[in-house]
């Protein structure tokens, strides 16, 4: 999928916000990447949140609480592109709370025929998945992608139930089906410090079912592990409350005539299949509450050869990586899965480590790139990734490799009707960043700068965003920083003050002193120039 235009009114700092996004030459970058840059508080994160709210609400016939227009495109299985115009603005003819138009041409989609049926039923127009991974404690995407739409659906159910009358039961039933589907067959998944471990378990304990996809998957998984030399996964554990297990068993026993939801059923069968490897533990509390009994399941990693780890199975059924990931997330959200941990060995040491022994940077790198790799499934297209400051905690080496590895881990074997060939799915990545190093891999058509403008009459701040005018691609980092972020300042303020003071005083002794400390670059040239003007015989 690809977002082309967006208008937002009255969401946080985005009061009357418009942004048109350009298409990138696929020969230069086959991925749809959108880099959002700007100062803190300039609206980058708010735009990412707003996009998440628009889709999570629209897919359930809801409105996010602010006005918007959006034009985006999706590509179907045979390669045809459909442009979608979606709005909730008052004064428009709306079906429920939304107006939806589609067309094969972007220039004509705003004036195309209005779709008369619910957007929630038009699943071919939806993002197939929306994924995000929190980089820090202040990330609000869990609320955006889960709790906010759930509360909205719950509110609608309550309102309809209060006003129920003859003929309204169908509407109530439909809302209930949307509510259950949102929880039990989720499209939108945000991973935080607790749930990101499911990404690594799915990555290392499962493989694609299609043989042609497995080869590339294994190669990329091996390369990702090599980013942390000596790290080898050896197993993972799941902890489930005994009461939750009993509840699952009762539901399973009562579901003979009606199956459990797909992912809950898979989770239950996974536990039953591994029951002999489980054991009980007791959690005591300090508040006088009754001790809690948990059941712990351990799944060891068996290495079939140097590169191929055991494939997760339930009986004869192999579980694909994305299905395993979704199974754990659904079980966690439903309250059945209390916690999970993955264990590693490191180098030749016999010591076993869990995920908490990794640094923040190692953890986020493995989880984020692992999530990208898990999404490269031939049956899952049009995925939207929302990455807010993915450079946080990463070392410079990984930031240098970030865009290159996005391309690397996004490449898949696609069937063209005759044979498999390397290519890319139609996913889109929104990336809010402050990293000038990451921007050296960003093309002008992929990079959008957010700026604050003062309204002269109202004395208010207005946010604007537009494509960068000067390319950052392969540019010098200091030049990017000077032009985009620091008003042409290339060094830290303290160093700049000392350099300017020495230049203004024109004291040769002080100039010699500071020149001995200044590294290579423009400011050293300035100092050398002043020193030579004072003493032409002076040498570096």
C-alpha cells in the first residue's frame, strides 16, 4: 500500500495539516519509505498516531474524533492498483460515518462514485496489517492501535444496546462481530517491551510453509543473528495462570458445536500438545492475597543442522511465523498468556541468557528487523509499518545499515505465474527520525520536514510539512544537520561559543591554544584563516 495525500484537522498539534507524498523511482528504492524529520514537538509522532487512528477506526466504520481526508492505494493479488479516497468530513455524503470512493487513477478518485456499503466489509481496500514497535516508554501507539478503537466499539455497542428496538438486533450482532474480530483476528499489532519477545520466538521457532520462501527466510534470519556475534537461541518458555488454563478447557469443552476462535484454539492445542513438558510454580504476594498458581511450558530448540532450527508444530500442523506471532498476541490480549521469555547461549559459554540480558539497542534491532522479516509473507501484502524513532538506542553501525537492511529483509521470493523470482511486497514504512546518519540513505521524494510557523494574527503555532528542498541522499551529515535542524550551525553550542570568542578577540596565543584542540572541518578552517591573517608565518 502507499499513502499519497492526507489532510487532518484538530488532532493534537495538527490543526489544519496537509501533506502530499511523492512516489519514488522504484529503480532507486523499491520500498515505499517515508522519513518524517523535524524538531521535537513538530508533529511527526502525531502524524503517525493519526494515520493509525484513521485506519483502525475506519476498518470498523468508526470516526477517530477529528476530521480527515486521505488518499492511498492498495495492490491486489494480480497486481492491479486501486486508489482509495476516504473521509469523514461533515457536509459530505457519508455512509454511516465515512465516505469512500475508489478508482484506478489517483487524479479521478476524489470524484469517483461513492461506495454505498460499509467500509468494514470492503476488506480488499484495507491495509492487510498495521505493525508498530515502541522505541521508548512514551509511545502511544498501543492506545492508538488497540485500546482507543476497542473503547469506541464498546461505546457503540452500549449505545445501540440502550436504544435496541425491533429490527436493531442485526446491527447489534454486526457490531459484536467487529468487536470480536478486532480482538481475536487482529490486523493491528503494536509491540512493547513485554510483547516484543513474541517476535523473536516466532522468528526463531517457525518458518514459512512454502519451500521457496524458506530459503530466503533462513538466509536472512542467519544474517540477523550475526549482527550479535555468538548469540544462539536455545529455547523459549510460556507462563499461563492455572485459572486461565481451566477457563480455556471449559470453553474448549463447550465448543463442540462451535469452534474456538482460530488463534485461541491454536494456542490451546499448543499447550495441550506440550503438557508433558510443563510444570507448576507458585507466585506469592506481599498484600495478603491468595498465592497464584502458574503453569510453565518450556520449548527447547533442536538444531537440525547449522542453520535450520526446529519448526514449531502442533501434531502434524506447521505454524507459519506470522501465525505464531499473532497466536501469542491474541492469547496475551485475551488474558491467557501471562508472560514469555526466550533463552540464548552466547559463544562457547554454557551460560544461558534470556532477552533481559541483551542491551536495549540489541533488543530493539533484533525485534524491529525481525518484525520486518516476519511480514515478508507471500500471502500478506499491503502492510503499513509505523516506526517512531527507530534509531533510539542503536549504535552508529546499525543506523548506517538501517535502510540497507530494510531492503535486505524486505526482499521475498514472489511467484510471477510461472516461477519464483526475487522482489518486494507492497508494504509502506513511515519512519519518524532525528538521525542525520539515517537520512543519508533517504531520497528527496521519501523525506518530509515538519516545521513550526507562527501565525502573525492569532499569535499561534501552526505546523507545516513538505518534501525537503535539498537532498539528504549521500550528503554530508554535518550539512544535513546544518540545513534541516540547526539553522546552519555545524557544531555544539559550547564549542561554537569558544571558537567565536577566539575569532573575535584575535589573540594569537588563544588562537593557537584552541586550534590545538579543534578537529578537522569548517570551524578549524575559520580559525586557521584568522591566525594567518594575524601572523602570515604561522603554520598548522
